[in-house]
């Protein structure tokens, strides 16, 4: 038979103080003498009392203390992406003042705990992206009447967006290549949609992921005829496979490749070396993100550095504001162009 959990009233009786005095020892909101503090803590230790039940505070506030974070891809895949890891660090920091925890969910499917977006006791939700599938998740969240924030996606009017200047940033990298004399350019993109298997983007390919579409538009602003190959995810191996496809036809080889992530760019560089091409003498490569890629030396990528942690932190702060009844504005962060040694003049 399980023993009853000790309460603050039990501790107060054991320490011969009032319940309110025992309570402020644990909350720290009102100063008490060191002797009283020590007597209360000794009584708590004797009774096995570790502090107020956090559920009680949650009930008083009318909150669960949980912010749901909804991904479209499998969670194991998502956390192989350093950008998403940094973003989640920032998000956790942003909601920390609420005393809230993060519950990770994949779209509307249940996770191992049995919780889902429609049933989990959430105070708010953060959607990572907002493509076709996640818009269904958005409808589920709205039906529950809880605040929602979207990172890198368009959820429509009234939903705060935390995003990058994806199109403008990618245009800047493309313009850099144009200034170096490149005209024959290929693009390696992030997935076109959820469940995408790698392959060429054709005229009738539906691109459902906002980041992919915006970065592709930025590259096409400068190189409208550039061919594009969509990877199945932001991984070095996917960049390698894309690079092999791009460099397979010697006659059609580009002099530059614009990759939509640094990991994809690293894979493209490996494929170029496999094909006997020198970077940047024979082919220039640009990335996007500004992360550290292990094993890339002696190369330093020419890339767009994005503030991934700041994006997550801004989303968390928007959630906190909305839960306090304040308005939360949409924010657009700016990437910084960083020239490395993976780009050079177009070969003659």
C-alpha cells in the first residue's frame, strides 16, 4: 500500500510553524529567519517532502505547463539537423520564464506517451513550418482555442510567424556567383514536400514547403533557367546523391551549385571530388545556415548564416506574451552572407 504524499501542512506541524510560513520558505517570496528556514527544511527532510506539487500551481493558473512543438518529419530525423537543434535550444529558453516544458509531437500522430495534438494538455503550440499537413494541425489547435506560433511557415492572418528572409538571402548568394561570372548553375533544394523522395524538380512539381519554395525563388531570381534537384532531407548523404546526379552528365555540368543547406553543400563537394572536379577552380558551391560541418576542412563554405537560436527564442517569447494576454508580432530575421573558399571565378 502506497504512503500518502506529505503536504506543506504536515511540514508546518512538524516544524511548529504556520502553513504560510512553511510555504514561503519554499517559494522564497518573503524573507524568514535562518533558524525558521532551517527548522522547516529539516522537517521537510524528515517527512520526505520535496516541495510543492507543481500540478497545484498549474491548476491555480489554469494551465498545464506544457507547450507543444509540432514537426512534420519524424522526430529522429528532425534532430539530426543542427539547425533544428539550435532552434529548439532557443525555444526552450524562450518559454523558460513560464516554467513550461516542451512536448514534441509529429503532426497529429500520437507519440509514445499516447498524447497527440488534439488530446495533449497543451497551453500553446509551436508549429515548425506550415505546409499542407501542418495546416491540418493548425486547424486542430485553433479548434482547441490555444495560442499558436509558426516558425518558418505561413499559417494565415492572426498567427504570429517567426521566419527568415529566405528569398532575399538566397538571392544574395546567387548574385555573388553571378558576379564571379557563373552562368551555368544548378540548385540542390530541401524536400519539395513531406515524404519527398529525392529527384529533379520539374515544371509541374508541387513544392509544398515554404522554405524550399522561397529559397528556390531567390536563386531563380538571378538564374531563372537553373535546374533544381530536391533532396529527401538536409543531410550530407543527400547532398552527395544530388551532386552525383548533377555531375553525371559531363556536357551538362554546372560551374556552380547553390545548395539550400550547409549539410547538402558538404555532400555536393564530396560528389564534386568524386567526379574529379576541384572546388572552387572547376565548380563553386554555396550553402545556407552557417553551421559547423565536421570533416569539411580545408573548405570554409560560402554560405548564409541564419540566427537559428534567435528564431526559437523569439517563438518562445511570442508564446509567453500570448499566454499573458498580450499581442505577439510576427518577426522576420535577416541572414548574413559569409564568403568562404568554396566559391571562385567561373572556369573559362
